[in-house]
C-alpha cells in the first residue's frame, strides 16, 4: 500500500510538473495549484485570457494594451495605441469577468472607442502614445501629445458640455509661467487626480527666456480642464508661476509618471537621457527640499552584473508607490542580454539600501524558461501586501516576476518566481505592457501577441491566479511576505 501511494504521488507530481512547464503555452489548459497562472474561471470557462483587435472599426490595425485601470463599478478599462493613420488610441471596457461591456463606447456594441472615431469628421489625430484615467463619475480623461480630452460617462462621446471651449477637449499645453513658460503634456505624459478631484498633468516644459532645455513640469487643472491658477501662485527667480511648476533635475528631462503620496505630496518620475530622475512637490506646488537632495533624486549607477547605465524605459508606466509611500521604479540594464532592474526609494526619495534587495536594487535571476536571459520589464504594480509584480518579456514569451517586499524573488510564484507564456497558443511573440489588480485582488495583465495571419500585433489581456492575501489597513508598511516567512 505504501509503494502504491508513493507511485501515485510520483505520478501526480509528474503531472503537475508537466503542467508547470506547458501551462503558459495555451490558456485553455487545465489550471494548476500554483500562483501566477491563467485564471481559467475568467473570460469564459477554461480560458483565462482574451485577444482582440484594438481598433474595432479597422481589423487591419496593429495595437497593444499599454494601461489597465479599474472603474468605480469594478469593471476594467484597457487601452492602447494603434497604427490607424499615423497612430491613435483606443479604449475598451471589460466586465469584471472579462467580457466587453456592449453598453460602453461605440454604437456597434463592441465595447470600444478609438481616437479616430471620436474626432471624426475632423480626421484621425496622430496622437502617438497616451495616458488615460477614469474619474469617479465614470468619465474618462485622455492625454496625448496633442489633446487633453474627457469622454462622457459611457464613453460614447466627448464631454463637450463639461470642458471649457465646448469641444470636449483642449490642447495639451498650458502656460504656467510668465515670461513664456509652456508645459506640454507630451506623448509620454501622465495624469492623476487629487483627493478633491482636481487633475494633475505631467510632462515637460521650458522657460524660453531662461533656457531652451526641457524641464520636469506639472500643472493642476480644474474640472473643466482649464488651468487652476490658484495652484503654485508664486514668484521664483523673477518668474511668475500660476497653475504649475517646472523643476530642473538635469538638462533635457521629462516627467512620465505622477505618484500621489498619502500626505498629498506629488512625486514626479521621469528621465534625463536613460537615467531616472525624481522630484517631489508640496501640496501647494512648491518643490519639497526634504526629498532626495534638495528636492531631486538621481538614481546612482546600477549594480553588477549591469555593464551599462541604461535603466529607464519611458514609453510605459514602470513606477508605483506602496502603502508605506515608498517609491518603486523598474527598468533594464545590459550584460550580454537585457536584465530587469527594480529600485526602491524611501518615501523621502533616498535609495532604500538597508531594506530592499542588494543596496536598494533587485536584479533578476537567471530563469530556465528564458535561456537567452532576455528578461525586459515593461510594467510594474504593487499588491496590498507590498509584493511587486514586474511584467515584460521572457525571450519570445511574456514574463511576470514577483518580488517580496524586501526585494528578493518570490519563488512561490509561477515557476521559480516567473510566470511566462503566450496570450494565444499559436502566437510567435508576446509581451506584457500593463498590470493592474482587479476588485477581487487578481492581477490583470495586458500587452500584445503576434498571431500568424493576423495584424503583426494584437492586444492580449489575461487574469492570473493569486493567493489574494490582504493584511489589515493598520499594517501601514506592507511586509511583502507570507507565512511561514513572516506572520
């Protein structure tokens, strides 16, 4: 009897091992007990992922998912850019169970809208990459290199009545300083909401009378998308500000992400060349000199085995904040191949050398699933327990790593810390470019897949299995680990 039990156990272990090797190759396979696999209760029984055309009016366009957000009713907004014209945007709304909500957007019941559709008959705008943000009232803010717009609550049209000028959109540039100081939202800009539902827009700008170099810039806008001139109404170095702030963190730099801390202070994350730069503003818009060094943090040289300083990957949102107001950024370096790097800063902008990774950095391990070691990050998110998900690539597949809150790889996730696979069983190349957590605590990953016979890139979205751990709100600084490692 004992031998039979051992044989059965060996057979079961062998079956699970086989599943763990191939489960990511086909999202219709049976689920496994491991964390970080396709959740096959989502998007139709036995599935767990969907692929689709982003531009519902043009099936020949290429597109990808670059951002995911959760709405107030628990639905999911997924969005990306397309090859329509010279590049535009699309937004779709999924129910919590992964089906397109036919009441959203276009009249064709596809559950999607596109920039080309919204701007017709005025033509298809060449918007490039963009950021979007759902408001609590269901309306959606959209920022591109040309426009700052807002849709109505159903995504059926622009909010013409609620936006100054009566068109539902304004130019994504604002004069925030006199003499001439223009802030540009840019195609890599970002949006955030204040507790009072005012709008932050970050990008770059310059003071033409002082310097032509790009500077970090942020503006605060009223609900009608006009400049809130009560924000940072001050004079600095003979420059009169009203509505925003410029911060010099180097020369020719640009803000790509906005993180709002629990204190209401604003952290701008961006780049100067290929290096990360960060700054923090007080709630009144002035630079917070207690952050980093005189208000600015420049990440130091990367640790071994990195042989290059290339770190930031700016087209995507790779910065996040945890419940302890600590700041995380992800990027890549090079050592014969591309390597994931994650850095954590304290709430006050100092590299967290004592409590995170190796001197404040995590550098990815060698994964058996990625023999060429090409593990490139494109998305970052933090769960309620402080664990960190980093999405991107694993050679020709997509990959998602999970780190504990101390900056070490969580090998209980996926296969030895890495979940990898494809959005479609026939695809030849996949990537994760966005991660968010739905209302149930499951990770939602989005990106693109390359399916033979289809446009070169189609969006893919999946929900992963997860242990759904949640510590009480009074645990203000997440521990980032599970029993038996911590209690």
